[in-house]
C-alpha cells in the first residue's frame, strides 16, 4: 500500500492514546543538569557558554525592561531547536510541523506582549496603529490596515515555522525515495541524488536552528515595541 507523503506529519498515537505530550516532554531529558560543584564537566560548561551567547544575542534589541523575559525566550529557543533537530532523525516525529502547536506557542506570547504594552504605555502602544505624519484622509484606512497587520503577527509566526519545516521534510522524503528507486536502475544518477540528499540534510539542520531563532527573535521585536 502506498503511503501518503503527509503521513509523517500525523500526530503519533499508541493504542489510541496521543503521544504529542510525550514528544514534547522527552527532549528535556537530553539536557545535562548543572551540579553543585564549583567546576562542571566539559558538556555542562559548553552548554552554559552557548546559553550565555544565545541570551546575549536575543537581548540585543531589547531595553532593560524586556530583560525579564530572558529566561523564557532562551528556554523557548532551545526547546524549539531541540524539537526541530530531533525531527530530522529517522523514524521520529516533529511536533513543530503541527500548526496547532506553533499557534499555541505564538498566540499567548504575542498576546502577552500586547497586554504589557497596553498596561505600561497605552498611548505608545496605540500610537503604533497610526504612523506619524499620516494625511488626515488616510487615517481611517491606515488604522484598519495596521490593526489587521497586528493581528496577523501570531499567524505569521506559526505558519512560517510550520511551512519551513514541512517543506524541508517533504523534500528530504522525495529525494530519498528517488534515490532508492534509481539505485538499481541508474547507480550513477542515484549517487548524484544521494549527494543532493546529503547537502539538503545539512541545509535542513541549518533551517531547523534558524527558524527557531527567527521565531524567538520576532517575539523580542514585538516585545520591544511594547516595553
């Protein structure tokens, strides 16, 4: 029976029990936990150095008021990177290819930035809906356009992450299938296709990391507008 290309994106179940929660919690087991010793091992030291670098890059566009979000944003980026990278392994499931999960992450965090802006500086937050120096006849139309663009932001966050990962997985599956089909008939072409598959896999590793970084970076930019 021929399987659909999109079967790999179905939420896994076992005896009718959804395993999405298990797929989301298991990656946390992979992280080494810091000890109470004065000197850590090399793995924990490398992990701490990477976390410090990630946090510094994330906080660059933020003012001091947004630094309270450092732990949340850094944890979210590491979590997304781990999910995306584990999804590239064979016989694994990528939770971030589900639009529902990505929207579940994007909407509450985007809404939190809006609520913070409306609570701390409502005049400035509402002022983003109307650019300075707008001609009077265009004011109603621009307010409507800016409001629509504001509410599209979480949708863009979720769809961008879902679309990039889904497209990458589909390309890998298509090229891998072509490689196995061409191997007995045209070994030379199959070898060339396998080389393309290897390069595409390296590209998808980069995309998995970049998309997680872009997701969190856009959240920091939205936060900066409201802090």
